[in-house]
């Protein structure tokens, strides 16, 4: 693993941008003929997703945080779903690479998101427990002073596990799919490509959805726990 | 280029993509969508409210109609009873009047008969008196034996009988 301040990788940036535009296009399609009567098509789909997230967030988060957190989580979920699936599309590559990669199959984007989520978790702790309560939570629980070590571990594991879970799942999905296409191009190879490749593609699509949902729900859960924790 | 390398530029780009998408979605998608959903919620609430009001009104009308019907039935009953009573009274009056009329006529008829009889008796009396006078005169004119006397008396009585 290399950390670089200066390097920039374009494929995940392009595909991230593509995912962003796809989500935005879907959103605009949903509200193109927005109606307060019976919704249909894209509007219906987006409303269902929005209502599902509303219920989900309202179960966990503080009341005044819920509306904004719902939109934050829904946007993240939609972006991650499209970003996860982009890498599975059999599109011509950019810059000589055979596949378009998911931006989430690169560690940078999940890591960046996880760092922001880490900051959001701390922010919701300060906002809902007060700075004093927040600091007590960090340094004085479960035991004075040394509790900090436990808490630091716990708090740092959250974003790290978030980032690596998403990145690992999506990268694995892409790698295995790419391996099936690298098989020798004889009849046996083709059978494997069609049978295993198709099965793995369906599996990866499901994984893409599930991982996006896990990432988003964990963000909401961590923030809610930090906001409601009354130690 | 490795997918496990952590590049600051891509981290920032990933976060910015999320943030920018969130801003654009809030402005152009969530705002109208949430407004539409809110409006729908209000409409449904209003419709439920309206339906409740309509139902209440209908129930009120139904109970009103019920009570009106009840009232009308009672009125009809009273009217019928009254009409029957009046009819009975009327019939009684008619019968009484007829009875009065009949008894009056009977009485007058009896009086008439009485009067006629009295008149007849009066006539007979005066007639008989005349005959007696006549017979007496005849008897006084002739000296009759007892046998003749009896025969004359019979004649006289026969005359009287024919006269009557």
C-alpha cells in the first residue's frame, strides 16, 4: 500500500464522475414530471428508496438529525450502488485498461468517504453530547485516562473497517470477473466464461447493492450511536 | 498504478463527488420530490378529513330522516284515530237524530190517531144521541107492547150499526 500526495489516478475519477452523473440523471428523471398524485416510474422508485431510508434513519437517529441524515445517506447509497456496478459493465477501457473499474475498487474513494464519516461521527458526538460529554466519552470511559486507548481503537476501527469492507468486496468482484475473461479462448474456456462469468456477475451485482447498503447503514448507525450515547 | 495505493487526490475527488452530488440532488431532486410527497400527505389527510365530514353529514341526514319518518308515522296514526273518532261521533249523531225523528213521528202519528178516534167517538156519540132521540120519539108515538118494543130497538140498533 502506497500513500501518495501527488499521484492521481484518472480511471476511478472518471467512473466516479460517471456514477455521479448517472445518479443525478436518475434523480432529474424522477422529478421531471413530479406529481403529488400517484407517482410512477423513476419518481416511484426514488420515493420508495427515500421512504425506506426515512424509516431506517428515523429508527436510529435523533429526531432533528433524521431529515438531513436521510438525504445524506440516500445520496451516498445511490452513488455507491452505481459506482459499485460501473466496474461490472463490459465497456471499452480508458487508457489501455480492459475494464472500467469501479471507483470503489480503488482504496482511495472508500478511504476518503470513511474519513469524512469518521469526522461526521465525532461531529454528531459533540453536537448531541456537548463538548464536555464528548471529551468525557473519549477520555474517561470506560475507565479514566486509559479509556482513551480503548476508545481510539474503537473509533479508528470504524472507518478503517468501513473502507476496507467496501473496497475489498468490490475489488474481489472485479478481479474474479476479469479472471474468467482471461481464460484461454477455446470451447472449454468459453463454457467457463459463460457459466461461471454469468453466475459471478449476478453475485457481484447483489454484492454491489449489499455493500452500498452496509456502508450507508453503518454510517447512520455509528453517527446515531455517538449522538445518543449517554454514558 | 495499483488499486490499493492511497492517493490524496482521489480521496478528495471521491469525497467531492459525494458532496457535489448531495448538493445538486438536494437542490434539484429532493426539494421538489419532498415537496410533492408533503403535498400528497396533506392531500390524503384532507381527503380523509373530508370523507369523515361527509360521513358525519350523511349520518346526520339519515338520523334526521329517521326521526322525520317516525314523526310522520305518529302524525298519520293520530290523524287516523281522530278521523275514526269523529266519524263515530258523526254516526252516533246521525243515529240519534234519526231516532229522535222516528220517535217524533211516532208520537205525532199516535196523537193523530188519538185525535181521529176522539173525533169518531164524538161523532158516534152525537149520532147515537140523535138516534136515541129519534127512537124515543118513535116509541113515544106508538104504544108498543114489549115484543114490538124489542123489535124496534133492534131496528134502531141496526140503523145505528149501518150508520156507523
